[in-house]
């Protein structure tokens, strides 16, 4: 009994020692590294394509996501990435929208000033004018840019 208790204490001590060592090194964990990588490719994609859903024009920054066109979420090639709102992202993922169509829409020249639309949408979101339960008639807030 005595011997068993002593060895348990030994194990506990080594676990504590290990945890202290890990904490002192202050190195990012695997999860943190993965998060950093995710932020990197997302920021690159937002920089290249804007922070507006390329399909429907939804532009509230906190809601727009980066989708992987080929469905492979490890393929962070910029050509494989596209900003989409959660609804359009889902439609791509379930194959309601063809990947080739998304690429065409993403890369075509635009007549509308999307920078302006994006800023208007963000401003509306910050002012609390846009909510998840917003009436479709009010959607002009981010579509008209006014
Ligand atoms: Zn959308």
C-alpha cells in the first residue's frame, strides 16, 4: 500500500512538472498553430476577393466566411478560396451551386462598387440596423450602398 501511494505521488509530480515545462516554453499549441494558419489563408483570401459574399452580396464582416471551392478544407490555394455568406457556403457544400459557377462569379469584372457596398454593410451592422431577423425589404441597406 505504502509503495503504491508513493508511486502515485511520483506520477502526479511528473505530470505537474511536465505541465509547468509546457507552460514555461509558452509555445503555441497544435490548436493555436492551426488557428493561426486558418487566419492566414482567410486574411489572404479576404484581401484578394473582398469581405462580401461573391454570390449574394451579403457583407457583414463577422458573418462572411472563406469557403474551399473544391470541398477540400486543406487546399488553401487562393484559387480554391472564395468569400461566401453561411447560406451560400452551404449551397456550395451541398452542390446546389457548381464550383465552376462560383469561380466565374468570383472572378468576373464587377460594375458595382463592392468596396462601397462592403463598407455600407459593415456600417449598418455596427449601427445595429441589421439583425438576423431583418425583413427582406430592408435588405437594400447593404445592396444599395446607402
Ligand atoms: Zn451569400
